[in-house]
């Protein structure tokens, strides 16, 4: 019998598979898309995410990121990471590196989808396969979360993300967060002559229309679009629990607040590794508390920033406050490490 079946071959699913394989477990990943898979994301990996990838034996090529800079008009505030840098990495390059590492460890990757899940006393059956445990890593709008009755309705404003690449030389080795009253734009260097620009907003306008809120940024990018616009959302998702029976939810499938802090990859690898560690220790009941512990700081910080960004007066104060209180801003940035 398979030890662990993983539904979803994105970063969280592949991280879980790699962790399980290095622990000597037989693991199979079920994924409907051929590698490498692209998707809308900011493509900035925080230092903790880089460290987590290296711990899995995964090395990815990318542009070093020294810190985070907030920009609003002529005002700006920046803080460097303490210790090793982060990385700006094309999503396809990240996926390819994880996929290759999993295959090198003998992980079997099956093309398909996990639909119905049948749980027994000591096994779970899905996608025509039987395993001791199932890890659901099927993304932000996880069909398994819904099928298993774990989807929890989320109240409040909805936020969406759009990302596009521009063929222009990066002008900084910081992630730049440009603020306006209606949205934020995240500029991440991902190559010698390539930057990614991700826009987060509750307003579903086209990417180019959002950029009009940032005239200086739009001028710097010019007409250098490279590739299509990719979108995701609504971003906020919630699960009643990250575990039900013999199924554990990891990554975005277990719940998501917002992409504002850029911790997606770090959280995906952390929760995936924690789920596998609980299973290999024969303590699946410990996973929900471990998940809560790993994600608590992110949830609190992100909700706080979102709450401020939603109120026009508070939103106008974010960058000026960061500029006037550089020590506080630096502490917040280093908390993301």
C-alpha cells in the first residue's frame, strides 16, 4: 500500500512528496497538469522560504532580494533582510526544480485528478489508488476542501491578484511595494532583464489599468510587456480544519489570507513538511495545532495590514509611517524572514 498519496503537484504538494520520500516513505503525487506549471504569484521568495527549499535539497536559480521597499509617490521606506537574502524566481523555474527533485527521489507522479475520496479505518482511496494517508495540496480553490465539507465561507471584501512580466532590467534588488488608495503593485526582479509586477486589489480592472495608479512605475516599465497576464482570486479562503480523518490539507488548500506579505512559498513548504512529519511520527492529530502555530504570525500580520489598507485614512499613513519609523518597519520586514 502507498504510504502517502498527494493530491496536487504544485509547490506544496511536491514539497510534501519530497519530505516523505527523504523519510523513506512511498509517495505518489496526482496532478492534472504537465510540468512546469505557471500561475499568478509575486515570485518573491522570503529568506525562510529559500532556507526551507534548501533543506529539501532544492536549489533554484533566481535574483537575490536584499529586502523590501515601500513606495508611495515620492515617499519611500526600505528595510533589508537580516542574514541570507531572499530570491526572485520565475514560478516555472521553481516548479521545475521541485519536480526534478521529487523525480530524483523516486516519487511517482501520475497525471490525473483526485475526485471522490473514500476513507476507511486504516486507509484512504482516491484517483483509483489506495494509501494510508492523503495530503490535499490542490490549491487556493481546493476542490478537495469543498468535497470533504471543510470549506468555510469567508465574509468581507474580496481581493484578486494579477501578474505580468516586463522585459526590462531590474533597477533594484529589493521587492518594491507601490501603494495607492485602490491597490498595491509588487515589483520583483526575476532575471537579468525581467521583472514581474503583481497587482493586488479588490477592484477587478485590467492589469494595465491598475498600473495607471502608479505613473512613475508605468513610465519605468514602458511598453515592455513579456507574456500574458495571469490572475488568481478571490484570495482569501478558509478551512474549518486542516485535517479530517486520514486527509491533511497543506499550502493554500488549508486556508489563505492574502499575498500581501509574500510568504506563500515559505508557508507552503512549512505546512507540507509539518504534515509529513506528523504522519511519519504517527501523530496526525498533532497537525492542526502545528499548522496553527506555523501560520499564526502570518495571519495576524496580514490581517492587520489588510485592515489598514481598506480604510482610506489608514492606507494613506502606511508608507509615511514606515518612512518616519524605520526601526519599526525593519522589525516588521524581518518578521517575514
